[in-house]
C-alpha cells in the first residue's frame, strides 16, 4: 500500500457496489445518482452531468514510534450538480443534491463495524471522527450561471509501516 494510490483506493470504494451489503450505489449505471465518479478533477468537467470527484487535499505522515509511521489523508469530494430540472423547478435540483449527499455520506460511513472501506484503509472518518459537508450558495445557479456544488471532507488513515 502506498500513500500515492490513496485517491484511487477511495474512488474504488465509492464506485463499488454490492447489493447484499446494504450500502447505496453511487454510479448511475447501478441506479445511483452520479453520471461521473472519478479520482481527480479533469481539465474540463462534463457539462450538465451529475459529478463526484475524489481529491486529496492534505497528506500528513505521523510518526507513531521510532521506526513506525502512518499516512493520514484529508479527502475532499467535490460534487457538481446541474441546477436545471425537467420541470423547471429551482427547488427540485437542490433537493436531489441533498438526496445524493445523503447516499455519499452512507458510503463514506461504511459498513456496520467496518470503518476500513473494505480493507483499503486502517480507518476512515475516525480521526477526527467527523465528515463535513459545505454547500455553495445556490443563488448563482438559480440565475443560470453555474451548477450547484458542495464539498464533502473527511480523513482516512493508512496502516502503520516501518520506515
């Protein structure tokens, strides 16, 4: 396990779907809310698509003993959500974004009694034990000049290694 593949590991967890585990699907191909779910922000994000991008904003290497260290990743999930709706309602896309965020929070929370995201990390959203969601002001989207956006932030710890 390398700290360099943390975004790929987290993207794989968010993209995974097993109908027997009780966690929601996030990809539209599996009846989830997102058309795009990928690691890293592309140069030109898709237009009028429901998008989720996994990014790492900070990497801390914590020395836990003389020769032991642990990588702690600070993840940001950027959601870009079209502000238009078939009915022309301004409230409908905002409500749909809230619903999509709830599904993402369920996936980030992980399986009951397993906060490792399927063994990809030592723990996720445990130190600190919080997940933060910040919604951008919807007013520009209501005026037709932007999509709705929000950022979900949380941390993940890797297993300790000798180094």
